[in-house]
């Protein structure tokens, strides 16, 4: 079996700067790195610096986070994120929606797909109980409603498991909708589906190294293409406490992730 490509998801290092995200991915030997852009701190100079640093460090950027669709008129920042992703060489843009109007979500998602036309950026819709697109079935309905080669569906193990997803749901996803996925582990039992604060805490503080929790990780990977890059989303308060040094934290995630993948054969 070929070696699975892994990426350092930006959420593992929420306190890191763009430069530190690249440095840590390189130092830990990840195949890819993830990037986070916030409108209050990202400038055209940041774009140039990230593009240059990634090239010099030999780090390929798997994704850029996060384009957050909100109720109301389209936010110009989201379309700008598509262009930033293209300029820094990120293969994917991660999109979530808090707009409860699914027709409006689809229209805004379509606008991002249109903005990506002519670039190599895939526009990935992530589902989860913390968003308006709560399940894989809701995400599929949005993707069915839009057109364009850039459209993609992003599966995060935690959100898939917590929202009642099954391996059959994953196996049924059209293969051309898949660009990468976000595996992690976590306790088998999650918060109540209507406890938003606990759901968010579960997502940002209680994830675990691959193979050390109770999520059906093996079933997830078996239902997805072997070639799919894995953005390891081990976002964890325990990990942050154990490894305050960012580079050491990245190395720990790379080490446990590679070990689990190797043990699977």
C-alpha cells in the first residue's frame, strides 16, 4: 500500500502565525501544510510572504481556512480567499456555512466555485453539527445544487461521526467530489446534538491522536480513496498543554499519525 500523504491542519496550531504554520509543517516532515487567514490580519504582503516562504521551505499547502458563509449578503472576503488560495498555492479552500437558508448557502457556495474557475483551487464544503450544514446528506444536497469542477465535499472524522454518518455514506460520495479529508480521533461518546457549546468544545479541545480514541477511523479511511491526502485535525487542549512549543507539537502529531497509519499496513 502506498504511503498516505498527511498534512498539518492549521487547527492543530491555533496560536501560530502563517510563517510558523509553514515552519512547523516543514520541521515535522509533513507532506503538506495547512494555512489560516483572517481578514483582520491578512494583507497582500502576507500573501507574498507565505508564497515565498512555502516555496523556499518546500512545503506544499493543502488547504486554506476558513471561508465562513453567513446569513445576509455575500461577504467579499470569501471570494478574496479563493484568490489568496490560488496565489499561495493552496490546493483547497475550506468552506463552512452558518446560513440556515440552504438555497442561499448553495448560491454563495456557487459564487465561490465560480471564483475558482481557471485556478487549481478546489472549494470544499465541510459539514458538522456546529454549522447550518449539519450532516453529510445536507452537504450532498448543496453540492447537488451547484455546478463546477471546483466543487468538493470535505469529511472531518469527528463531524461525520457525531452527526450520525456511516461508512456507506462515505462510499456513496462521488469520487470526483473528494479532494482531501480531515481525520482525527476522539472519545466514542460525544455531546448532545443540541448542546452547541459542548459541540464546539468537543471540536476544538477534545480531539485525540489517530487510533487513541473511539471513532471509526479505519472504517472512514476504508470507504474513501487511498490516494486522498489526510489533513490531520488533532485540535486538542491536552495536546496544546503537553506541547507548548509549536514545532514539538507538530512533530508529536506527525509521529502518532504515521505510527497509526503504518500499523494499519
